[in-house]
C-alpha cells in the first residue's frame, strides 16, 4: 500500500489560481459520478475519508474531491485494497 503526500497551496503566491484549479478538478471528478465516500471521520485539524473508485484518479484529485474543491492545506492519500483509498485532508 502506497501513501502519497499532497501539498497545500494556502500560502502560495499564486493561491488564487491554485484555488480555481482545485475547484475545476473537483467539478470534473464529481461529474464522473464514480467516487463513493464510504466513511468520514472528523477530528481536530483533519478530516479522514475512506473512498472507493473503480477508475484511476490522482491523489490530488481524490483529496480535492473529498474536500469539495478546496484542499488548501493538503493532506495524504493512502492506497488500500479493492480500489479503496484513505484520504486525510488537513484543515488547520
């Protein structure tokens, strides 16, 4: 199982462009209607999701989808068996 780190963009000089790209990516993934959120756990500083998708998506796309078009603080995406992923979105 591989774990990927996704960098945040909240404090980048081009944060407005990165925010627009994140929202566009979210809309594209949402339109596929192929990502199912199976579990969600909310904690201080992070939200954890378990998702399932039969199609290959980048860690960035999965993270932005779970964060509904944001992802400004980044997070991690871990590959699990059976086309599942553990996505941790940093919120602080």
